[in-house]
C-alpha cells in the first residue's frame, strides 16, 4: 500500500515539478493519492512503521514539488497549491496519529528505523538524469543474496537511533555490507535506501571518513539504480506478476527520487493506478525472490515447446 503511495508521489514530483504537466493527469494522480491517504487514515490504528513511510515521503516530496512550482512561477495557481498543502498536512497528521501506537506495539523495531519517518527524512531533490545501462551487471542467484533482516535494520540504526548519543555511528563493516555489488531485488533497493538515509540524516561526512567521498557515493547511485532498473524492467516484461508488485513499486519510487527519469514511465504509472481498489487500497501480495522470472514472450515459447 505505502509503496504505491510513494511511487505516485515521486512521479508527481519528478514529472510535474520539472516540466509542463497534463492537467487531467495531474488531477487523476491527486485523486488517487487522496483516496490512498483517506484509506490509511480510516485504518490508522492498523498501520505498522513501514506503513508510515508512505505519508512521510508524500509530505517531503510534495514540499519539493511546491518549491519547484514556486521557482517556475506557478505558485500563483492558488487552488493547486492549496490542494498540495492539504495533502502535506494530512500526511503529517496521519504520522502523528499513528506513530505512538506503532511505538507501543514494536518498540525495538521503532527505535531501529524510526529515522525514516522523521521530518525531512525523504527530502531528496535531484536534477533529472538518465541511467547508464553499461553499469548493469549480472546479479548473484537468490541463494547468495542477503535478505532484508536484523543485520540490515542494525545498519540502518547506526545512521540515526533515538537512544544514541552519537548519530552517524556508522561502522566500516556495515558500510561494506550495505554497498555490496551484484545484488538484486529487495536487498538492492535497501542498499539504495541506506545511501539516501545517510544523506538526509546528514551522515555523508562519516561515509567520507570511511573512504566513500561524494564521487564514490554518486557512482554507487548510478550503479545501484542501473541494476534496480534491470530488475524493474524484468518484472514489467513478465507482465507484472502479483508477487512482484510490491517490489516493483519500491524500485520505481526509490530510484525515481534520485532523478532517474527512466523510472518515470507513464505506462508504469498507468498500471499502478489500475491496481488501486475502490476503497483506495492497493493489493499487496507476498513477495518471493525468483531467479527465473520470465518475460511474457518467453512464457509463450515455453508453452509452445511443451505442446510439441
């Protein structure tokens, strides 16, 4: 649910904040986003910490969009700015209403990654750029890819922990673990998130101390997102298998925030809008790692061979 929310907001900020946006399409996106937030508001006591990431991204990305519209002298569109500010306020209110319940339910997990719902934790405003496809590599098989687990959460917690007296307490081991090459799927996406949170939590100086300067971080952004695109296109070519939708949404949202226009595809956003139910909720099937995810063409060929 929250990943769909993020994907739509990132598309809205990226496309409509940098070029002339189709008015009808803009309104369609806003309507979908309002319905999603309304559903979450009605079920706020059922949200977990991950579920609150969506509203925080919504708030931060819309603030960026409003600033970009102001720079382009479009802030005079009072009705538009009013609509955007209303969604920002609604997103912030939802977080405040829900986070206490989340803290009481899962205090340890809340302490580990609550930085992702703090103000400005997703204020990433990058200029448009394109993926360098020469950076795409062949990933390791699922059996060799680390899972998103307690180690991952512990590495996130080093960036910013509410009980830590020293934020940015990032170790060389965690940095190496969270910047592994030849990754794919969820672990790869969480490597990108790790870099993004290090940036928004003002920890890039610590990465530099560990040998990861600005140019190194920029190169990692390029490499990781090139391979995130590889995985997203694989899911798209396979006809959007239900158990891959959750991952797909996170892929296009996370790297879309880095300004990579390859993720701002109208076709992809149209599919996302189709997945929304009348209630405003998005279907969220259980994800599984798959090495043999085939395109629709490959599936047809395989069926023909079986018939012969």
